C-alpha cells in the first residue's frame, strides 16, 4: 500500500455546528498514554501505577444527591454475578490510528522517543474483514463492551462525508458493519473529534501550530466552561449521529479534560442529552489499576431525585492496563496479565475473585497487531479462560448497562413500610437484584403502577434471571426488571 497523506476539509467547506471555541496555551498534564506506558511495565504488580498517571482513578467530581436506603435490603450485582466488560479505544472505520496518529504526536512532542517508531511501515488500514471476525467471535462468546468510533480519525477524513484513500462505498459498508454487527453488543463512543489535532469549530480545520496546546490528548490547557466543553463534545457526537450511530457515552482521548474534570463530567451529560436525548449519560476516562482501588462506577452530579426530571452522569472506569498490543499495535501482547490459560492468575481473575466489576481495556491497533492479530489471539484465550471458570459467576455487560445498574443501585430510594418496602427508582434497571430478610412461606410480590407480575422460584443462584427469586435460609434473593418510579415490594 502506498503511503497516505493527511486530507483535511477544503476551504469554504467547514464541517461545523454553530458557535465557536477559543483556545490558549498553558502547561501540559500527563496523558492516558503515560498511564498505559507505566502500566505496561508492570508485569504483574497492579499497585504502583506511577505518579505521572493522569489516567489513575482519583475520583473527585461532586456526587450530588443521594437518597435514603433502608439497611433491610442489600442490592447485589445484576443476577448476583460480577459484571465483565471490554473497553476498546482508538477504533474507527478502516483507518489504523496507530499509523496515522504517530507522525502527528511526533510533531507535537518532538522530543519523545516513543513517537519515533517506523510508522510508515505499518498498515494504514484495519480492514472490515477483521472487524467482522472480531465481532462475530465476540457475539458467539457473549462478550460485550464499548467500541470507539473516532469521527475524523487522525484528520484523515470525516466519517459522515469522505474518507480519502477509501471509496464512498468502502466507508458506507464499514459504517453499516458497525451498525449491524457491533451495535447489539457494544456501546459506540466518539473519542472526541480526531484523537490528534484540536478542531476549530468555526472552520472545521485543525488549530495551528501543532503542539501540546492544540492536541486533543492534552486539551484544554486552561479552564473551560461546561458550555465550551459541551460544544466540542457535541460536535463529535453530531458527526456520529449523521452516520446513524447511537451514543449514550463518550471516551476521552488521552489526557483530554484533565484540568477541567468536574466541568467535563457535566459537559458530557449536557452534550449527550442535547444531541441524542440520552436519559443517563456516561463516560470513560479513568483506569482503576491499583490493587486496592475500587473499580465501581462513580455516580456524579446527581440531581432531581424524587422528581420527574432526575439527572446524573456515570463515570465508568476500566480495571486493567492495556496488555494486548499497545495503542499503536507495536507492543508484544501479554494477555496473561489479564488472565492465564486456566484463570488462576491475572488482573481480571483478581477482580472477579474479590467481586469487583472487571472491565478490560485495550486499543484497537493492539488487537490487530500490525496484521498479525496477535493481540486478538491472546484476547480469545483470556475470554475462553474466564468463561470456562466463571461461567456461573460473571455477566458480560455493555458499559451503558453497567452505568445504569450502578445509578439504580445508588439512587433508588428504599424505605421500610408496614407490609414491606417502597422503592422509588429515578431510572429503570433490568435484572435489578436484591437480597432481603424474609421467612414467609409465600412468594415475594412486586407491585408497580397497579401491576404485580408473577415471579418464578429458582433453586440455585446461577439460575436467577429477571422475574425470578431464590429462597435461602432466612432471606430471599430477587432478580427484577425494576421500573422507573415507585414500586412496592412485599418479601
């Protein structure tokens, strides 16, 4: 394949929503790539992820409101199982981000040796045949998660217009493959607009000159308002909406938003509600990689509980480093760091054994691994090992599903009443699972909007599905599709 050049929008043809965005220069914060470089050096120790890790999970955004929850009910994991998920970054249609990002990062940070790799020898394309192979294998094995689609990947072209180097038919078929194959099991996120250069929203062109202040991985380098950030996120979301791709969340490229974390959380919520009408927005920015760090989602800026307009934004972290092949696909895959072949060691094993949400992280070029598919091969071994050993203890979920479950878990008001409990859920939640003390002989009863669907008894915890219950010595475990609003539970 011949080397591709970088194609930008022609003068007079800006791709923009209304309004503008101003930028200034300040000092750069470390990026997610710094974190991943650090985590890649850890060949089994999860603790010290390095002081320079901007990706380290140090939550500090305002949680907002919380309801009263009676201690008589314990909310468990969905179906009583540990949530699993797989976060894929730097994916898009056709474009190999490893190839096209490298020279742009080198121009912005000329002193960094990691950006001086032989990128011209790397594939320019990650073909749809590989997307199809990956998506079909994951569907067969139940894998669910998040798959980024960068709207203007590394400034090569706009996915809702033209992708120079590929025909319009190539682009349309690639987008159709994502819609038809990936969407049922994967959340689609923009990873901002280009994942390289910051775009001027007035012109649709990258800001000049190319340096740390004009790269999305380290933008913004001064305070920005919620409205300014939401405008930038909305720009990315509108391109994916033009492509017919739904979004309930966004992913930050590298250190995007490091200086404006509370504002970024709010902006993600505003942009997703504005462009897609999302009820419960979420975002991926952090890695909870420390041995004792919580990998549970954080519910941020919750408000309006008990009203007709509840709001919240869910911050869903990953729980691992990227060990399949690196962000550029040029790193030796070490899948055993997630799980070895019999699932007796590895970060995912550790998280499952302690009952914590276990969310793997990787970058799409690492799955393809310069065409060798080495990362994908290791990934398959990890999934088979986890599914074999933990089939009855885990549940693959999309990031949006994990976000919704945790929002319902933390924000549903639970009050003890004479005949049981009153539940007031700001958000509906499938497979909501709870344990309550009870010795009564009859089956439990959930009533909502005057309806009481029949619940089926099961004999083992592994058989819990929505609409079922399990009797234990002095308690009941129930799995319900929790409706939004008020319900009455009689255990």
